[in-house]
């Protein structure tokens, strides 16, 4: 199961989610010469989210998720310090329709200390 987890920053909440370059290998293939790929992920409530991951055309790829990301952030009321996880299930016969899962974890402060469930 491929996955990545990230504590969200201001840019992740207001504009786009930057993702590790290694996450690209778990996404569907980019079309020849293309710099963006669309994929879907399902959340814990079963809602399907459409996202687009894109990379720079020149230089270091620096992948980001843009399309669909801000709607997800708003729906989950995410803020800086919250965490998000993307998981990719093994693609086996009879597997779920959506090979990706997205999870959001709200930051919880107890006595001023940051905690995540």
C-alpha cells in the first residue's frame, strides 16, 4: 500500500497541496509529454473526490494537487496543523473502484500540546 502523510501548512490550505515526488509513482501514468494527471480518492464517509496532480514543465517536478483540493479542505474544515493522508490500495481483481483513499485528521490541542488522533 503506497501512502503519504502530511501536516498541512498555510499554502496547503489556501492554494494547493504539495506532495512528495515519490507519490508520483503511485499515480496513474502521465500522458506522454503531459504535466498533469487526474485521479479520484474516496474519503471515510464514501464521498469520491476528483483531484489533479501536476508537475512543473521544466526543472524539478515539485508535484502539487490542485483541482479539487480546496473543495476538500473546505468540506473538512481543515486548518494549518491538521494532517492529511493519501493511501493507494493494491490493485487486485475485485478491488474497490477507487484505488485511492484520503483521510483527514484534525489537530487537537490538550493543555497547549498538539495531538493527533
